[in-house]
């Protein structure tokens, strides 16, 4: 597909779904996609921060805003758990689907001691299952057309943990694993999946962030990062991109060099050997990164070979 202006990133002819696009980050993404020529499906259930209730209003307002600015958009009011209906809206209205930005989210913060099954399940449903259902419904179209872009929304709460968010942290880290495999399975078909980790002033964070910081954390500062990741010129795949306050960077899981816990192949590994080597096992002064599961396995195999050779 040819962009209509080589000096700017455009999405002419592309159809983009943004879930949870009635407010906060999703709204900023949808508006920017709309202004760059994409046809946008503005999905939002219009519920509360905790996932109760629903309203068509928030999605309708964003659709109107996009149209007022000369863009193309339709609303969808289904939950992301009905991702097939969201994708159907895209196909019915625009005849194709190119990009899915999984952004919808709620919070049910409680310490793990007080957390109920409902708190756990609702968070996993909206964040993890909802992202899977919406992406899954778009996947056959992506395969057929040899093109697709997927964004999954994680959180520092997943990467580093956060008090009161055991449910949310687990679901958000689940999305990283989900992205890692989608990147592998989709990569050959020009379907690229990346994770965004935002920090933004929104209704999810208005009670937590001091007012002056809230102002500096506009969702509009993150939208360009997401929009670039979803452009056909962007070949990034399987990455975790952090962004906030007009800054962006990449996160990666690292591992220590570790150490071998026995001298010969036939030696037993004892808890004492683990204790004695703990400082080396956990030495993060010179960490390693791996891009594939094969690289990790190969390293273990090399270590076995060395033991065989008595090195
Ligand atoms: P927000 O509350 O402003 O917007 C989320 C939108 O999702 C709401 O409009 C809501 O109605 C919609 N939504 C909720 N459940 C839905 C469902 N089942 N189906 C469809 N729509 C649904 O929140 P936000 O801060 O813009 O958050 C957007 C995403 O970014 C979330 O996934 C959130 O977890 C993630 N995130 C936000 C921050 C931050 O600092 N704001 C940090 C890390 C991650």
C-alpha cells in the first residue's frame, strides 16, 4: 500500500480497531489514527472504572470528534469479550481490518488477602481474555491478507508488581507472554505484535497521580508511539515499549550469566551447592538478553557439552 504523502505517516485505506477508545489512552489513539487517514472502529462499553454498567455515549462522542475533524469512524459498544462482534463492525463498515489496538481496561485493586475470585476473574476477562478474543477474531483476516498489526497493553504493575494489584499484574504480564508467541506465529505473515506500557493521566490514575504530574502525562504523548508501532513501515515485532510524558524506551527481560552447580556430568546437585553459588547465580552485574527460546536452550546444551568434556 502506498502512503498518500511520503513526508507523513498515513493510514489511508487501513482499518483500525481501538478497544476502550471512549476515554483516556484509547481516545487519544483513536483520534490520532483518525487524523492520519485510518478508518477507526471506536470500541467502548462505557462502563465504570471497576467494570460495572455500560453506556454508548463515550464511544459516540469520540466518533463524532473524529468525524468533525474530517476522519472516518464508527462506534462499537460491545465488551472486548465479544471481540468477534467488534471485528464484525470493522468488516461491515469498512470491509477489512488491519490493526487491533487492545487497550480496554478496568481495575479491581485489593490486597491479595482481600481479593475475591470475582476481582481476579473480571480483570483477567477484560485484559487477557478480551485481548485474546478481539485479536483472535481479526487473526484470520490478517493471515489471509498477509498483513496485520497488534498492540497489547501491559503495565509496570505486571513487570515489577504493585501493591493491591495481584490480579492486574498477573493479567498484564500474561499479555507479555501472549505477545511473545503472537510475534513468532504472526511474524512470517507480516503480522507484527508489540506491547505498550504506558503511564498516563486518565480516570484510572487520577486518584493516584499528583495534579502537576497528571498534566505532564497526557495520553496524547503516548499515542504517536502506538501509531508508529501500527504503521506498515514499522518492522518492530515482539517488543515491549514503555512510554510516558513524551519519552519512549524498550524493556527486555534479562538473565544473569548463572553458574554450573556440579563438577562432572554424573555429580548430584545439592542444596548446599546452590547455597554456595547463590552469589554467582544471582549476579546481575553482566546480564544477558535472549531473543528466542532456542537461544536459551542452546546455552543449556552448551553447558551440558562442557560438562561432558570435563570443562
Ligand atoms: P480509562 O479508564 O481512561 O479507559 C479505559 C476504557 O476502557 C474506558 O473507556 C472503559 O469504558 C473501556 N472498557 C473497560 N472495559 C471494557 C470492555 N470490557 N470492553 C470495552 N471497553 C471497555 O483507562 P486508561 O488509563 O486510558 O487505560 C487504558 C489501558 O492502559 C488499560 O488497559 C490500562 O490497564 C492500561 N494502562 C494504563 C496506565 C495509565 O497510567 N493510565 C498504566 C498502565 C497501563
